[in-house]
């Protein structure tokens, strides 16, 4: 894989041209041995006519690398594995081109709309954005961002090119501007890690850049953003698709999540290469097909090339939440008509966008975790041969999320349209913040006094808790990709979760309070091979009625990690099947990953449903046992933080919430800030 990427990089270049490569070394725990290995690599680089420009060693994740400029002629020898080339230098484990960030577009520039009504904005940030340099003076952003240019990237970033950071900041603060919402009540802490032209700095290893950024915010005696517990990473390395081995960037996020109690939200990545749709021979046939037949053809086409549409580093992170792109936006019908030049492949289907990278994740875990709105991505027909050949079209007024954009002549605060998993991740981060706001409003100081790690991990649980597979789209994947036959349910679900993870996610539904459901949450720490009981009251209204009702439970935790070990995820937890399910007339819902699939990451979620009458005596409860399984490698003595969310629901039964509340100790709402 690395050789193929290197071949693409040197194709057509002169032998004496210099290219920047990342040389990852075999990690040696002894600092002296590591220094000797690095010296040997530097000497080999110089003998090949190159020069080192940056190095990094991060012991926490067993990472050691050198960034260097190497002549094309020497790189060709590496590709050929010629004797005496860098490929034969013993300390070198991998040779790759420098990390290349996934870009975004901001199209259909228009004059700015009116910002939301001015309201006080707290500077006690709980959410950080590691991204490009934003247009901090934009009317939509100027009150809402605290920019810390730790790496001095702002001076070289032309204002007109500050697309990525501005768009992500806008989506986090305001959401999609097609659908006006109140801005978040706290400032977003921004540390730029993209410089000129929204690219990674040419003289830094991105893994070290992210590491230093998080240490600046949360480490040391004077952290610059001590209350940050949510970090948005709408970035990915186009040159590092996930092929089973965790990237150093993903290992870094996992380690920092556990060390500092941070919930990282990471974009799955966009696969924008063209692909054939064999079901249609001509452009006209594709465009004129019924929505159902067109959707069927595109899903079948993507199913045939799933191996080429893998997650991009660092979205295989075990402790973080990976966000895929959902085919959804809030474009008006009038603007939607302007998108007719391209074709919406999923007119009537709630599903993942065609470009959204597919799972699974590390150790066959569920990835992406959830899908968030990424605009109704259209496809452009660019040719034919073995069927029509299509390519994901860029964002536009008729198919995009509306965001703040760099200024244009005469426009101080322009707006534009974007799409993709980066945008979806920004909306997920906004939702995580809104969940924090809702819990703060309900519990005030009692919630804020929880350790930051516990607040982060319960938000992680609640971010997945309400996700569900879209039934029509999941049924289509099952029918088209199979495999068919008895005993294939697990493999069918494996294909479904590649596209949807745990499911699509409705941000408003996750935050809203409803009379016909009640959501409980708790946090704690669980020691080695321990079990804790969480007892939840069952309202009398759920009994004696033969009507649909459901119980859901989601467990999330941050695991310590062991880089270099097969048992990388060193702590495993799960929810034991409650004994009371039979009496409550519910059983496992089919539209979710099975228990083996959901037991491979750091989220364990189950959904039980039924429509028979439940037996609910006075004082009835259900007990959820949270179990920490034996550590698979060397025992971890630390108690590991977890968060649990449980929801009881009976659609239309408006007494449910009040009955539950009456059985709990009342908690008067109060607000406070750290």
C-alpha cells in the first residue's frame, strides 16, 4: 500500500526534486537505543541526498518518527527495494509521504444573513476545535471563538483561504445556517493545526502537532483551556486509509482521551474517487431511473468496492467517536431545484452519503459510530464503461450545509455551502455540547462538579444512545449485499454496520424532553473484574398495555491502551442481559449490531422492544449489571471511568415521564459555570 502511494507521488517528477516523507522508526523503549536508531536513520537520509526537518518521539504511544525531504531518485530506489536504499535501513518500519489533510469546499458564495440575537457568551470553553485558521473576525464568529495560535500558523494563512476552520467553527457554533438555531453559550477554543492553503505545516509531523496542541490546552501547570472535555477533529490523512493496523494518530487520540478525559469526535473521511454503477449503461438511464432503482444501483455498486472505501486515519480511534456522513440537510425546496445538474442517488432514502468512508474499525469494532447530517450529496456522471461512472459532486446551494466563509470584496462576512464527514463531525460536536448544556440546565452545579472525565464519558454514551439503523436503508443493504440464507444474520448485520455503525442520530431528539419517555444516566469508575448494579424504576404506566414499548441501555468508557500489543484495548466492559426483560415483554431488537459486534470497542449498547402487555407491580425496577471483564493482557489496576444511559419509552403514553420523576429524589435545576 505504501509503495503504491509513493509511486503516485514520484510519477512524472524529476530525479533531483525533493519530496517530504514520514519515516516511522521501530520504537525502542530504551531512550539510548532510540537515539542511536534515530542517528542511523538521519545518517542514511543524508547519504541519500536528503535532509531531516522534524523528529518526534512520544513514549506514551510507542511512536518515533522523522520527517525528511528526500530526492525522487532515492524514493524510486525505495519503491524498488534496491540494496542500499532507505528501505533496507534496519530501524525504519514505514516510509510514507507526509500526511495530507482531507479538504473541504465552500461553494456558492453569498452575502451574509443576519446573525442570531446577541446573547452573553461564556469564555469557559468545554469544546476545542483543532483545525485550520478561522476567520476570527467574521460577524458570525467574532464573539464565539478563542483562537490560540500556538504554532504560529495564522500569519501565513491568507484570509481568503481560511475555509476549513471557518466552516467547522460555524457549524459548531450555529449549526447549519439553512436552519437557524441559537448559538452555543460558550466560546469555542481553537488551536490551528492547518496553515497555508488549509494544509498541514510542511515542517511538522501531524502526530506531534496534535500532541502538543492537547498538552497546551490540558497539560502542565497552566493549561490554556483546562475545562475542555470535547475536541473536534474534522481532519483525516488521505494517505493513511485504515487496513487493520492502528495509525500513530489514532493511538495518540486514544491515549489522550484516557489521560485527560477528553471525548474526541473524529470524521470518518470522504472517499471522493469516481466509481462505476453497473446497473445503468447510460447517463440518461441513470438520471431517469426511479428513486428506488437508482438507490439500489448505487448501494450495490458501493457494496462491490467496500475494500476501497475504508476509514481514514485517525478515525479508527478506539476511545473516540467516529462520525460518518448522513444524506440529510435543510435546504429549501426552491434551492433544491438548483441541484438538478447533478443527481441525488438517495432521493427517498435515509442513508449514508456515497462518499462517507465505511467500517469496520480496529479489531472489527463498530465504525463509524454514528451518522450525522453531511448534506444531500449528489453524484455527477463523468463517463461510462462497465456502467456509468459517477463522482461525488461538491457542495452547492441546492445540496449543502450553510456556513461562514472567508470574506469576498464587499462582503465582510460571506457565507457558503459545504458537505462531507468533516461537516458531520462539527455538527456532532455541537450536539455533544448541547447535551452538556441540557445536563447543566437540569442539574446545575451538581453536574458541573463531576470530574471532567465523567462528564465526557456520559456525553459519549448519550451520543450513541439514541442512534438507530434507518430501517428502509438497512433492509436494502441486507437484501442487496446479503449474504442470503439461514444462519447469516451476523454477517448481514456486519454489512449493515459498515454503512451505518450504530445508526443515524437526531440531535434534537437526543436533547429534547418528552412525556412518553424517560432517560436515566449515571457515571462511575469500575475496578478490575468488578460488577456494579444500576437499578432503574419502571413506571406503572408501562404495565398492562399491549402496545409498543422499549428499553435501551448504552455503556461507554475510556480504556487504557497498550500500543504494540494484540490486546490494545486493555479494558473491556459490557451490560449483562437484565433478568426482568421477559416480565417487561421486550426482547432484543433486530435493527442493531449483535452483541459480539458491539462488544469490540468502547461502546456497548442494546435496544429491547415489544408490543405485548408488560407485568409491572408497584415499585417495579430493572437492574442493569455493568461488568468489567478480565483484562486480556497484563492486569490494569486502575479503576476505569464509565457512563451509562438508560431510556424507557412507550410512544403516546404521556404519564410515563411524570411517574418516573415522582419516584426519584427531586433535583431543583440550577445553573453555574466552572
